[in-house]
């Protein structure tokens, strides 16, 4: 299981939904929203806003493919960073 934490300046639900839809196109096993106790949605972290987290069950999809998909997805979105853990 891989967790993606999205930091940006836009609506958390919209970003999570959009990224989830993109990741499901990779044919991963599952993508679910994570309730994160580290910082509530909308909490400021430096200049970014923590907008949410998704847990991804990769199945047979390589991690490199997930990272490429995330990089491509965030190119034209108000996202500062997507952390993969």
C-alpha cells in the first residue's frame, strides 16, 4: 500500500477525486481516501495547504508507473507537491 499526500491551493475533494480517477486508469487494485491525523484538511504547511491523502493498492502496477502518472496529473493543477510514502 502506498500513500499519496497532496499539498496545494485548491479544493481537497476535487483534487482527491480527480487524482483518484486518474490512478484507477492505471488498473491499480484500489484507491481510497485516507483520514489523516497529522494535519486536518486546510491546515497550512509553509506556503502550501494540505489538501488530502489517498491510499493506493498497486497490485501489479509498478511504483514507477504510479509516479509518472502523478507527475503528469499535477502538471496543470494547483498542486505544490504530492508525497509518496
